[in-house]
């Protein structure tokens, strides 16, 4: 994964469905320069590898 991201920062997000993200979290993703689809793909891969 080329985008640096702290797993800790998103720990609570992993416990919720993607549709439940708060506006603040969505803005944080945008600030990081990661599109919604890229982030969803990242979550799927992270969950598959870490749960």
C-alpha cells in the first residue's frame, strides 16, 4: 500500500460498516488523498489479512 495510514487511526472505523462513517472521517480520508473506492478496497484487504 503506497499511502501511509495508521491502522490505529482507523481502528474504530474497521468495526463499523463503511456506510456508517461520520462526515469527519470521510473528510479525513479525502485530506489523505484517498478516494472512497480506494479506501473501501483498502478496508477489504486489511480485514482479509488481519481479522
